[in-house]
């Protein structure tokens, strides 16, 4: 059986590993319990979580047991990133609801049944009742402040000011790994490379305190060829919940992937064989559009099911290729101008945004650019376009 590290490396996942040779041997010879952490700050996962979900599935299919750690303990005190818009005090009931939402979405990627079925645990179960003095004596003694200050996650915060809560975060995450090691025999923590310092701290703590093996491995971040994080649009995050991001919008996000990023996304986010991906991405001219369609379809099918993926693909082709059913948006008689249509169709968030878009020449009706924000609407159904990537049929209510 192929070692899962070979699979992950061939598809471009692996960024950093500690005790690599020892880990490779373990992954090739026994079932290794591993964990990935998720913050329950919303009732849906988003594209930023995609790689972790795909990696979990690769690991589980290779015979390893996923442990999904929900950060309910840290969520109870708010996000320590320093962003005031994220410091919501979450109740246990809210966190429990978010966990159920996560589980439903995650079940499309991994299995919760069988011998190596995934389990979900919440670090609130052990963090909320910690005795601080005991914690410092038992855990804090193994951490060097000098060494911690050299970690990239702290260095980037030093200029703006590092709170004591943030400084404790590394100890708390390392303690999570230790608890999971005690309770479930967890040997490996996985996560994005921006978490390397925290993940490494947990492996080091177990090796120092318990005198036994523990491992850390991080994945490359899902970024564009320009280095920007993927999964953001003008509307905000691209969610897995269809009530937050519709299957059509989800499909279109991936269909509009830049030429330079298609091959990487196919390798990281789909389970298509590498030979097929190489064939799809062989040409860098207009034929790369076929690879984009495959990427969008495969990811939409994985998240929303085959029927909705086929519908989204048909609508996209109808909007941009003339081969399918163009997505429609019905508007009421109370909408009297193009500004109102842009807002009602969900293309713009506000009248002001719609007016600016029109003034910048970014709106067209039936292929003709709209110059006047107050221009009257056509007398019958029409096609509304925003730039080159958004096209929708506007239908008047009868």
C-alpha cells in the first residue's frame, strides 16, 4: 500500500515535517491517530478549511484515524488575533450548534463510522476547568520564553503589540496535543503552515514530558500564484453552506480560477489521478478552460452533490457559453432602476456600491454598457452583466 506521505507530497500538500523519517515509517506500517483543529466561530466551514478536509480524507483512506478538535475553549474567550470584529463571546449552546453544522459538512469528506472513523472532541472539556498554577507547573516549565519569541507567529505580532492571551495560545495548543495523546493515543498534528510554531510546540512538549514519539506536519497554504489567500470574494468568504454561498456562486468561484492556479488546485482539492490532471493542464491556451470546468464541477459535486453541480455547470454554460440555462433572478415591480436590480440580484450589497460600479463602466444590459445609473429598465426580461465574470437573466414577476 502506498504511504500517504508519498500521496500528499506528490499532490503538493506537505510544507514542513519534524522527525520525517520516523513518521514516514509509522505511516507506512501502522494506523496513526492524528488531529486537526477547527475554530467554531461560524455555523459553516469555508474554502479556507478545504485543504484540511481533503488531507483528512487522504489520511483516513490510507488507514489513519482522524481526530477533529473543536476549539470551544478558546472560542469562549474570543479570538486572540487582536481583531475586534471577531471577539464574540460564544455560549456553549452556540458552539454545540456549530459543531453539528461542521459534522454534517465534514461527513461529505470523511467517515465517522468504522474502526478508523473520525471523532470530534472539544478542548473546552479540559481547558475551561484548568487550575492555572498546576498548568504553569506542569506545562509552562517545558517552554522557553526566549525560544517562543523567535517563533514566526510571535515575531509578526511584536510590532503591533503581543497580548498575554496570545502568548499563552502556544501553550494551550500544545496542551491540546498532550491531552489527545493521553486520551486517544494521538501521535500527529496537522494544519496550515501558518500554524507551524504552535504545532511543533505540541510535538516537542510530548517528547520532553512523556519521553515518547510525537510528530508535526504542516501543509502549504491555499494561495494564488500572486500569494493571496484563496476563498475570498467581494461578498466575503466562500462558504460550504449553500445558504451562505449558493452552488452556482461556489461553482463560478472555481470556474474563474486563474490559469496559473488551476493545476495546483486540481492536485490539492480533488481526488482525480495525477495523470488525468497533467493531461487536463497540458495546454496553457484557451484549452485550460476545460480544466477549470472540471475543477469547478468536481468541488461543487463534493460539497453540494452531483445534481446541484450539474445544474450549476449548466447555468454557467448558459450564462457564458450559450449552451445551458442561464441563472435567473426574479425581481418585483417595486424595483425601478438598474441600481435596484443590482442590489436585488445580490450583485451589489448597497445602492452606493451599485452606483460606483455603474460609474466605473462595470455594468451592461443585454451586452450594452450602462452609462446612466437612473436609466429606465427594459420592458421585458434582460441579461445583466457585471464585468466579464458575472452574468444573470433578470426576470420580472408576472
